[in-house]
């Protein structure tokens, strides 16, 4: 069993990991940047080590500094959380080569899923439906033009090494392709270190539905779905489980095909398979994320599973603690991400929180690491809290979350709370039949 866990992350996910580790009797070690010296995870960990200046490249992405902290602390395992190094196969390789446990999938699986084009080919070979598109990397505009004409516009250009909603461009006409192709290559190189692109058919008015899988390297189980269509610029804002759009028949088909593929690949730990679903409920694989997801709490609430605890147990050499028939999905859960950003310009809003009141009550969960007096640094993602509501029905969960957000007060920085509350006034959102274009079409966000 893991005895001492180094958490190579920050903020709310660091606290979330810490809670499950302590429940299992595992000592915790935090690494932190100079900007996070007074953060809550640093204060609550058993040990903490500064690994560099505020900028992520000098601290949370600094592999030698993290490994030095692991050696000094005597940690025998590292949990990467999400973002930063969570899907960096080289980091996973270094951790394992150093004799430590990497809490997550194998480096080989991280590498496979990190290459979006290779992941497409692999999923297709395992019987998972994929979108029409290129069979490999697109190097030149002429090749891109031929594929686009074959599958028809609109298309989407994607960075092979992209992820998290970044590195994408929707192209509606051949003229737009001519204008954007070289620019997309440059952006991909600047963001991900590789200019490689691939093409997929773009489905308008699609739903974004994902399937959560957990495996122990021997067997894998699909434990449920999440609706993630409420997005702005491909970034999720609200997530819920289960999806209010797809039928139970479609849900089971998606879970079955994913479970079969994950078992064939002998996946270990958590992997999320993401799909686009059209109006006829045809579903198409787009990518797989080999990490804990930001939105994992909604799955935990409807299944009563602790996904981080399962990760730690599997990484300690344990088999899955449950069977497929043991997983019961009951009720409905919805999560809203609170970001420290200007609700009009969407620019980040770092600064000091002068007053903070967070909601509570029956069926309300808040995942956050901020507190009154906390100084939000300008160097990291703007998300500062997740408010999650659970109810017996979707309507009940919606009402609980709306009330919880109205009871939330954050003074000192600007947040997206006004936009979230406006969203809950929308009849279309309440109906559950919203798509990835909803915010753009309804609110021009």
C-alpha cells in the first residue's frame, strides 16, 4: 500500500486528492510554487516543499524539482491531478523509472491517448465509432483541401497534441481553410510543441457526452456518463450526470463499447472517453483523457464511488474494489465552475478575496481551496471553486444548485457567478436539450 503520496498539483484538486489519501492513512506531501506558499493545500499537508517561482514552467512543470522533492520527502508515489504534468508520458516514465508509483494510467497509454490521431485509429480498430476525417497527420494545405471536400464542410482542424478544448479551429468554407491552415499549424506548435494537425467532420448542434472508465490493468468498468455540452470556446462550464439528452439505450451502447475497448487495452486507473452525439443519438469518439477530470464529482455523487480512492488503491496493486453489477447510478448531479474572471470580457481577475461565503446544505458539495483573505495569483487557471448539487431528480438538483449559487458571495475579485445565474433562468437549459452551441446562440457568450 502507498505510504506517502506527493501531490504534484495545486488548488482544489490537490485538496481533493489529499482528502482521499488521508482517509486511507496515506501521508501527504505538497509541492508548491512561491505564489502558493500560503495556500490551503500547503497548510494541510503533512510536508511541503517549494519547487520554484510562480510561473508553471519553473515550478509545477519542473520535473527535476518535483522528483527532488519526492526524494527528500521519501514519498513512494506521485499523483499528478489534472492539467500540468497529468498527461505527460515522459513524467510518468521518469516517476516509474525512479522506483515510485505513478497514480494514473501507464506511460504507454498516456502516450497513445495524447496523440489524438493515433487514439482515433486505435478506437476505430476496437469498434468504437469515430468521426469521418483524416487518416493521419495533415502536413499541407492541398491535402487538407482534398479531405475537406471529401467529407464536406464544416470541418474542424485539431492539433494532434492538443487537449482540454485547445488547439481547435472550426472551418466552414474552403476560403476559411486557406486563411486558417498555416495559422493553426503555428498555433499548435506554440501551444504544444508540434505543428501537426488532423481533420474531423464538424457536427453542428452536437452534444458532448463522456463515459467514465476505471480499470485495474486486468478488467475495466464503465461506471457512467456525463453531459458536458455547456461550453464556452470549448471550455466546460457546467457538467451533469447522467446526460439529460441521450436515451438509456444509447447510454448503455456507449458504455458497452467503451468498456470493451478499455478492457482490450488493459487500461489502468481512470480514463474518460469523450464523444460527440448528434440529434439522432449517433455517437462518435473524439478523444480520451488519461487523468482525473475536473467534473468527476458529479459521477461520484450519483454512484457513491470515491474515484480518487480507487486510483490510490489500484496504484497500490489492488484489484477493483467493486464489480460491474455493484455500480448503481441513482439520482442526478450538476456541477458549476466558478471562475475568477470578468463576466463581460472573460479576462482573468486575480486579486485578494476580501469576503467569502460558500453555500452548504442538503445535497450541496463545494470543492475549493480559496478562503477569505486568499490572494488569487495571476499565473494559473481562473477556476477557483466547483459547486455541485445532488438531487433525486434533475429538477431537484437544478433548483438546489441555483439556490446554492445565489447564496455564494465572493468579494474582491470578479467572477462568472452572474453568468451562471443567468444560465439557470433559461428554459432551454432547464429542458436539458442544449448543445455545445447553446451559450453562443442563446447568450452570445
